[in-house]
């Protein structure tokens, strides 16, 4: 029997906006985002082997966040001009190459700083472009759930990276951990191509009378969403960077040696991120039914309370740290997909990329400061061995930002222009 023609062997097309299409994009996000936590997951070991202070360790995370913010801003604006699909595809290819360079060549503070920063510059092409693809192809009544599924991929990717790190460090150190984690963007890139190869690029022309100033900067609901997201990002990204090291310090305080603690910390942190997967799905679906702002306010308030309390538990029983950490992981990520959905619903389609660019610049710019400030507070209070006084105050700095996020969302809830975000007419 003659072989089937090549065209018939081609993978089946995925209808844009359908469940298989959405699932492929979300799973690709899992692979791409694994490298986001590669540095933080191995931080307890890297501080020793690369001979870094808390401030130096925080500076690599800060440089990554600054570069990531700039990348998100540029890629979001570019997507408005040439289409989100095209930028998304090129971003996945570049991320796979950047990940390989980081895994193979990062061996000290300076090489880690340079290569992790370069990775951030290309990784940004896979995030807000995915948000735009979902906003363009998924109806509003299902968009919160879809965005929750997409951003749930963040947490699942981070959790997988943390599990791999906990497995790899005792066997081959951070080098083996980096190699395993950096395979993620290659697999994710293949899935991304499969998902969007037949998805059309959509470019909405900007009207001559409308400008960025009026469409975004003078759009009060949009600016309040961006404000809330900025403070949310400071809290979340600071927590993501330092929680593995904090949990390792908890195990050291309980009597474990550093190598074992450095493996247990990522394992336990992975559980917190797994709760984030469910948080994104549940919160996104609830926001479709009950409105964006009420669910955001609930999640932001609970997360801020966790930040204010978490660091003081270092000398407490491990079970209590785990319980609070699971609640922390759930609430800190729960409002992320809702911010992303809300910004696409309060800004005209032609300016969605521009609004996401501003959101990314302020959000990840603020998030870039969080690891540095956190590390500096640790240094001032005696470092990782400083006990509750050091870790407690460092996490309080994240909680302060969380309270500001609550204030922004509370103001948004009372804004007349944000009626749709409150869920009025949505409940059924």
C-alpha cells in the first residue's frame, strides 16, 4: 500500500478559540514558563557556590524582571502592529535558544546575570501575546476561565521546575537542574507552533481620532486595573523569588543540612505553585459568573494577610508553614488571570497591546524591585540566618504592596465606568 501523501500526515488543524486550541496554548505555556523559576529554585545553592550576598542574589532576579518588563512592553506594542500570533511564534523559538545558552554557560554571578537577563528579553514574547490571542479568539463569557487556564500554566510550569530542581540538586547540583528545566521551552515551542500555525493574525486599525493617551492613560478603569496589577506583581514576584530560600531556611532551622534543605525547599514550594493552578482556574471561572472586581478584591485581601504573617513562621512547626503557604500560593496567584482579563475588557481592541505593554512595564518593573528590597532587608537583619526578625520584615514589605493592591481594586469596584467588571447583569 503506498504511503499517505505528506499533506495527509500533517497534524490536524486546531480551530482558533476551541478547546483543543486553548489546551495546546496553555500546555505550551507550562513548558515556556519553567525557566522563569530556574534561578530562584536553585538560589540557596547558588548563593554558596557563586558566593553571593542577599543583595547580589536579589540583583540577578531584579535584572531578569527589568528585562522581562521591557520585553513584554515591546512585544505587546509590536503585537498591535503586526499581529499577536507572529510575535508569539518568534518568541517561543527565541526562548528555546536563550534557555539552552543559560543552562550550558551560566556558572558564576556575572555569567548568570548576563545570560538570565538575555533569556528574559526573549521570554517576554510568549506571555502577553498569548493573552492577546485568547482575548481575540475566546468570547467574553468564557474568557475568564480561558485566561485562568492559560495563567494556571504559569503555576504548573513553576511547580514542575521546582520538583525537577529538588530531584536534580542532590544528584548533579544546579547544573543538572538548569539543563532539565531549560528543556521546557523547547517542548513548549513545539506545542505553540501546533496551536497557532493556522490561527490568523488580527490587526485592528487604530482610529485617527483616538490616541494612547485617551484610550489608556485617561481610561480610569484601565489605569486602576494596571495600578492593582502593579502592586500585585510586586507581592507575587517577590514571594516567588524568595519562598524556596525561606523554606530551605525553615528546614535548616529544624536541623536539616543545607544540601538536603535546598532540595526540600523547592519540593515544598512546588506544592504552593500547584495550588496556584487551581486558584487561576477557580478564580477565572468565578469571575465569569460573579464579576471581575469582587473576586479580585477577595484574593488580593487574603494574599496580603498571608504576606504579613508568613515570614514570622520560620521557627514554627513545619505543618503550620505548609498550611499558610498553601493558602498563600492559592490567593497570591488567584487574581492574576482576572487582571489580565479585565484589561482586555476595558480597553478598545486596537489598544489592547499598548495597555498590556504599560501594565507589563509597571507590573514587572515593580516586581523587579521586590527581590532586591527583600534581599536588602535580609542583609540588614542578619541574612538568611537572621531568623523571624529578618524573614518576617522581608515578607511584610511584600504585604505592604498587597494592601495597596487591595486599595486599587476597592477603588475600581466603586468606579461607575467599571459596571461590567462588577458583574452586574452577569450573575445567573
